[in-house]
């Protein structure tokens, strides 16, 4: 039962004639959000999966039990696949897997991304020698993990210290952790989930020569524990869904010759090591290129979490009633602008995030070879903006649901915590954006209007209405150009002879340029989706949502745009009024807009806040065995259940 159906039952709006266009509009929005005619192929399996009862939240489990539950669910995912190898080779399917499974189990998304993308994908991408037998990994008799980051080397992983030295006497290798700081930091290498193997990033040493970082296939644990020379220590619990993160070190671990993952970045023969990929840093980046796909997966997970948070919060907003303006009258929370306005902004941003994610995925699978660096930068920028923006949306949804949103049974609290992992995974967002900014300050030309055109066309700009989508898009492009100009000026005029000091002067403006670039890419993806929408009612809704998104994103830049003659004082004053008018039009459609997110009813029915039965929040806990309370101080009664 959708929220629209629930509303019609409670309000008496059961006119079948009116229902037809609303349902058609919802279907058209869903069609646009979920890859059109490829929706069934890309999303159908995972959408159906998360409705299964095996994904129901179970209270009272320990952290280790929850980790074991996530590994069991990973095997369930594997059982749904016709070909795990095909999944590992398809970035769109990998990202879709994260979009849906992260909603019900954040750890499952983490484990799946590591096993299928980072581990199995790395084995498939390296083409050295005879084809590998992958059956023990595709059957999940052994789970794959990925060991790259070290305690002392995170975002600068190209400088890691783990070594793997060729042993001429055997033709194999010897894997070592030379210092405490070289221990591999937080791979999932515990005994939970069964035997594991990993792709380990280590410096290849041949006859005393360091050839840079390569990947090696290493059997880490068996049923009885770690393999000889492999040392595993569990790390403390972290925020979000628990994963068996560990410190992992190696001492004289002997590996066969075929353990080295070879490819274009490097091959080892009797004649020595050869590579067709530039310097050691480029070889390293080529070896771990699956991290780029991992960024796409993190973006997918984040947009999925945003959609789920909004679906729950919007249902709650319509189901929860409070005292109205007259005695005896109750109104839903959704009737208040202070409540539905914040949710509408989140909906607009989440549509934009979803369309951006789809556009970036499309470019990632269809770009020309000479576009690789640009596309990889776009993937990184989009991951940063989507994961940060998703956190804002989910936190807002949690707050709008009050204290009930703090319970794990109601999902929202876990969504907000799990987003922290997407922000940090596959490269810390701020570091990734700083790198993008350094490349884009002079290596890219922002598409905003030339500075001279701002003064010459001020009168014309002032007459373009704030309802015109192309105008709002151009204003956002101008914001990007302004920040790029500031970053260029700062870099040119910064302290001479001190590269770090010059970068420090320019970095803040550079990062704002990247932020504006991400929002502009999202706006373009949104406009492209509108252009491809056939149903008139759906198209009109998307246009209003896009206006709301653009006006909200521009609201913090009106001073700059006014100073550059791109907005008039009257337009600056008009902007908040235009936002309010959009909310007035969109508020009645809030339920329809989130119904288009297509969350399975079986999932939503398990969330008390979304199902209209808040008492269910406590049912499962009250049904649990009563534990004897600890002794209390004399005169202070022990807590217990209220007596009837």
C-alpha cells in the first residue's frame, strides 16, 4: 500500500478517475529515476531482495552477530546471481546493488563492494598468464577482501611500505610488513564469515630494486584461523553498521609466482620487470583502478539512503497528526510549511543526486580513452557532493521524525551513521576534492559567461525571470566561473618560492569551484531528465523540483551574482518568495514524489514510523525476555514495567 493509497483511505479521496493520472505520473517519475527501460535489469533483483523477511531488523544482537548476519546476507546476494563474474564486470549493476542493499544493511553493501568490486574485479582486470580459477570466490567458499591502506598511509597510499620480494630460489615471493605503521588498516579479515583471501597492495622488490606498488593474491585465513605468517587483530567498533575491520600484518609469508596480479601496469618475466604505464605512481593508480568504481558504488549507496530516509519521513509527516488551529481539530505534520518545506528541499536535492549519479555512470561506461582522466575526476567530484548532500538530507529526515527516528528499528538513525562510511570510503572527500581543484584551476575552463559580458548584459540578465530554468542554470555556471577566477588569482599572487603556501591561499576558492561544478553537473543531469520525460504532469513536476533545487543552491550566492550584475536587487528580494511559491505548488505532491522512489512495501511495512503504527516501535522489545535489573540503592525502586 503506497502513501497515496493511505492518504486516500484516510481522506476519502477514492475517485478512480483522479487516481489514473496520479498513478501515471508516479510511474513516469519512477521510469526517469531508475534508468527507463533498463529498470528491471538494473534494479529489479535488488529491489525484490530487500523486501525479503531475512532483512528484517532483529533487536538485541551483538556486534559480532550482526557482522555474521551481514556475511550470511552476502551469500544470499550471491545466490541471486546468474554470474558473479558478470556482476564484477558491470559498474552499473555494482552501483545498483549498493543503492538498494545499503538501505537495509549498510555492512552488506560494504562487504559486497569489497568482494565483487575490489577483490574479484581486481582479479578479472589483471590479465597475466593463464586464466585464474575463480570458482572458490564465485561460490563464496572463500570471501574476498582488499588490503591497501596502512596505518601510516591512507590517501597517500602510493607511499605504502608493505613489501613483496621476489625469491629467485623458488620463483615465488615473500610478503612482509616492515614497520608497525605498515600494518594494513581496517580490512575485513576476521574469522567471521568463513575463510578469506585478499588482494594485497605491496611494493614489488626484484633483486633489490623497488618497482612500485602491485597487487598480490594472498590466502589470509582458513576455518581454523589465520594462515602462517598472517597476523590479524580486531579494531574497536566504529559508527555505522558493524564490519569486522582489523589490523593485518605479514611476516615472511611465502606466495607462489602466480600471486602477482599482472597487467598493462607491470609484468614480471625472466628478463625482469616491464611496464607500459609511466612512473610508479601511475602504475599504482592503474593497479587499484577498481577504487574508481568503488566511488560510483558509494554514490549509489548514498542516493539510495536519501531516498529511503525521505520515504520514511514523508510518510510519517502525513500520518502523524498534531493539534490544529481550532480546538478538536488535528492536522498532519505535512500541513506545516516549516515541516514539508525542508522535506521538499531534500526531495529536490535527491532527484538531482539521482540524475547526476545516472549521468556519471553512463559516462563511466561510454567514454573515449582520451577522456579517462576527466571522467575519473567527475566520478570523484560527484561522489563527494552526493555523499555530503545525502548526509544533510538524511539528518533532516531523522530530525523531522523526532525521538522515534533515534531507534534502529525505524532505520533513520542507522542511515545517518552509515553515510559516514560512504564519505570516507574510496578516498576522503575533502582530499579528493582538493586534488580535483588543483587540476581544474588552470586545466579546465568553467563555462560561465565572460566577466565583460556580465556588465554588458546586466539589463538583459535582470529581465530574465527566476522561473526560467535555463537562466537559473546559467547563474549556477557563473558561480563556478567566479570561484575559478578567484582561485586563479590567489594562485598567481600567492607567496613566491613556497608551493604549499601558494596552494593554501588558493585551496579554499578551488574547493568552492569544485562544489559549484558538482551542482552544475547535477543541474544539467536534471534538465536532461526533464527533456526526456514524456508525461506532461510528470514533466511539470520535475520542472518545479528543478527550479526549487536551483534556487536553493543559488540562495547562498546572491551577493556575488548581484556584484557581477548577473542578478538585480529586485531578483535577490524575489528569490525567497519564488521558493515559497514553489513549495506551495509542490506540497500537495510530496507523497507522490517519494512514492516514485519505488521502495518495496514489504520494506516500508517493517518500519513503524512509516506504517502508521507507532506502538510497534516497542512491541519487539517488550516481547523480549525481561532481564533482572541490577541492585539499586536503598530506597530507590528498581525500574520495571508499569502495573495495569
